[in-house]
């Protein structure tokens, strides 16, 4: 089994292999029973979900949805024959009824079942309905069993590797974002920074989705206590990173006039604080240096300065927070999340040494 996992990880992926096995077994079962395999195979391909939990839950929805699609196909063929209108009515009503009955997860399979069986329905309508329903059931059952028994997914290692990439990307974007406030050349690339920020958020959301998948998968499989603790730690780190990214996102939309007002000392302070943070996001193992804490203290002191003093109200509004205040506040907030991340990382390292047992749950 270990050799098979290594092969699929390197060459084709677990889900691709499971799809191939599910198609083979589905076709074999249908051939043994004398049923047409095409409908069952289509169902098996479409219904193979990332986790066994999703396969089971969505399978319970897709079965009645498929029954609706098959029934409508048989009905319209018996009334109108295999005409273009039959295809249109069967597909449209199948989708409509599935939505009204809140069977959205089964709409695609139901619609495919409905339109695919129309050309093959000639007589014995009730028997044709039962046959199509039977083949759909075979496809659903085989794909669910394959997902449950063959190569259960383990997303923990994937999430761990993705976390390293998230920290690296966050550090890189933080440096670029701060540089745009103190350097005209970097400011010209602010739009690309916003795109990088959107990409970072999407990648982090994907990692959160993988954690949810893993939790669902563990409902049907035994797992080690250390794996559970590791995933819990990764989830806490991810939530901290999400807050850091939100603060970084606020920096993407600070009013552009802010860059014109920084003096040399402020530029140096911004550059130093961003540089330190970028470094420590990728190096959480050691302690933070005294120089870094001194820099953060300077940022904190600057945050208390009233940059709005002497400003006049213009137009119908007045900004109570100067753009500089916002920038220093967001940097200090990112530091807070970095410190939390460092503490969580240290706690996890100590916890690994204290785990007294590593049994299965």
C-alpha cells in the first residue's frame, strides 16, 4: 500500500487512480448483470468526491435526483418520442425540480441521466426506468466504496507544505507593499501587488478547505493522535495567517498621497520593520532579536503621534485617521500576528516532545 501511495503521489495522483479503478469496477459489475455500462460509468466519474464523507452525503442526494431525471426522460419519450423537444423538456424540468427540492448536489448527474437515456428508450418504459436507476445506483455505490476504502486522502502533509509557501508569499508581498510607500518605482507596481494579494487569499482559503476535507475524512478512518494534534496546530497557524493577510490587505488600499509625506527617518523605520517581519515569517524557530523589538517599539511610538493635527476639513468629510497612522497601525497589527505565530510554533515544538502516546483514534 505504501508503494502504491508513493507511485500515485509522484505520477498520477490518488483521485485520478481512484477514478480509473471506480470506472473499471463499475463497468465490470454492469457487464456481469447485463446492464449498459455507460450511464453507470458517467455517474461514477462525476460523483467521485475529494472525501468519503462527501461521496456518502452527496450520494444520498444524487440517487433521488437521478430517479427524477430518469422518470422525466421516460415520460417525455412515451409522449413525444426522442425529439429535440423531449431533450429540452427533460433537461429543463429535471434541473428545475432538483432546485425546488433542494437537490442541487444531484442536478448534474440527474440532467446527464435524463438526456443520455432518451435515445435508448423505445418501449417497456417502466423497465427502462428501473434499468437506468439501477445503473446509476451501481455507479454511486462503487465510487463511494472506492473513495472510502482505497487510498484514503491525507491532506495534512499538503497543508504543512502550503503553510510554508503562504508565509513566504506573505513576507514577499509585505516587503513589496511597504516599499511602494517609500519608493516611486515600487509604487508603479501597486496594481500587481493587489493581484498578488488576491492570489494569496485564495491560496489560504484553499488550505482551509483541505483542513475541512481532512476532518471529514477522519470520520470514517482511524488516525493517530499525533496526526490530529498536528492538524489542529496547522489550523491555528492558518487562522493567525488569515488575520495577518487581512491587515496586509488593508495596506493595499491606503490612499496614494501617503507616500509623498514620509521623511527619511519614517522611510527607514518602515523599511526596517517590514524587513524584520518578512525575515521572521520564514524563520520562526529562533527568538526575535532585541533590535527587532526596538524597531517595533518605535513603530508603536509613532502610532501615537497625531498626524491629523493642523489639518483642515475639506469638502463634506474629514479623515480622522491619517494615512500614516493607518500604515503604522497595520504594521503593528501584523507584528502581533507574527508574535502569535511564533508562540504557536514554539508551543507545538514543545508539545511534540511531551506527547506521551501516539495511539489510534
